[in-house]
C-alpha cells in the first residue's frame, strides 16, 4: 500500500492511488473479519442465546459498505481525470502493478482455502459471509492490479494517459459488484429471510405430504448466521398417530433433504370428531 501511494504520487496515477486506498480498506476488513471470526466461536451465554454468530454478518456488511463508499470516491476521481487527464508515467505504473499481482495471488489462494473450509463445515453450498467478504476484497485487488498493469502498458506503448482513469473505473465497477453482493446477502440475514437455496414453500409441502401429517402452519425458515439455518412450525397429525415418532421423522426429513439441523416443531393431534350417543327411548307402562 505504501509503495502504491508513493508510486501513484510520483507517476500521477489515479489507478495506483485508488488501489492503495482499497488496500487500506483491505487491512481494516481483514482485521474486522478476524475479530468477528473469533467472536463467532464463543458459546451462547446470557442474553445471547444464539451466541455471537452474527458478528460475522456485521463484518460482511461493514466490508460491503466500505467497498461502496470507496468505489464512489474512485468513480468521482476517474471522471475528473478523464475530463482533465494528467501526464502518467506508464513505466512506474506497470512495474508496481506487476509486483502486486503475485502478492494478491498468494493472498487469494489462502482465503480461497478458507472459503472451501467454511463451505465444507457449513450447510450445503452456504459459505461464511465473513470469509467471503475478505475474499472479495483481495480478489478485487488482484483484478485491480491486472487492470492497472494493462493501463501502464497502454500508456507506455501509445501515450494514452486516459487509460489510467479507465482502469480506475474498472476497479470501481468490481468494487461496486462485490459491495452489492455482500450487502444483499448480509441484508437477507438481518431481515431473517429464508436462506438462499431453501424454498419455504417446498419445505412446507414436504412436511405436509408426509404420511400422518394433516396440516402445517406458522412455518418460519430463517438464517441465524451464514451456514446456520433454523426452522419452526406447527404440525397437526392424525388423532391416532404417535406424534413423538412423527416429530422425529420430520426432523430427519428436514436434515437430510434441506440440511436444516436446528428445528422447533410443535406437534399436536387433530381434534377427534365429536360423537353423540342417543339413549334409547324407554317404553311407557
């Protein structure tokens, strides 16, 4: 980051300065992600009955917001440089960008392994949004270095200084895309929407179609944190069926078919039909 700041000032390169600013947010994002991951491992206690798992979602949202703000600033600076381009030293830009690519490749490989580990220990294909947010920062940096290297080569070959501003716009576009994905995913968790890949209607139909089930209502499916889906429902079963055995069977169904392990099922018997006995009329003497 320091090298990019110095080189960006000396070379009058907005692309290098933009990427340096992004690397500063990378450092903060990684620190926040590490702190959130440590908090998430703490057991539930006191008022925090689910533990501190949503600290990871807060971290993902913070990462998304920093990407959004920084990309907006970069877009503004790029427009200014497109209108009034300054002389850019393409050789310096190219050298710094080429030096940054292998560093970011290594960081992306490390965090990529973390994403796979989180996926293997999560539910289905759900990844940790915390690790995902850190990975998006590093991946954006990698693409930014590649775009900056191309811009430096173009400036060296043709003298087209606006290539530096165009590379900055490309970096900003990548950041905006990553910010949108992170804010959307973390927002779904905070709004207690059903986890991605789980259709509540399909879950309800599967429960209602199970032998012995008469009715399913008050069905709620939400995500406590990434990879931690929860479900609650009221299930009505036939009057002569074993409600405890049916509850266990439904819980197994939810685990095996939908990968929902945290369930709360209220199971009741349907009301027995009302039977009225009419006493025979007595014969009068």
